C-alpha cells in the first residue's frame, strides 16, 4: 500500500508541475509577443504508428 500511495503522490506532483510549466510557458510567450498557438493543444500522448508483426 505504501508504494501505491507514493505513486499516487508522484503522479499528482507530476500533473501539477506540468500544469505550472504550461502556465509559465504561456505567460512567457505572451510577454515576448508570440502567439500561444505555438503550444500543442492536444494533451493526449502520441501513439507510435509502428507495429510489431509476428511471422
């Protein structure tokens, strides 16, 4: 159970850090006058198109 709790806290921390980074990047873009469309809007992870084929 300790591992699960520790993992849950790590995931929560990662999500918060990621959100803060995104906010900071948007703020920096705004400060220097660049459009925020330079940031990818889709937050879903990319899926590899390569597939292993069994012979």
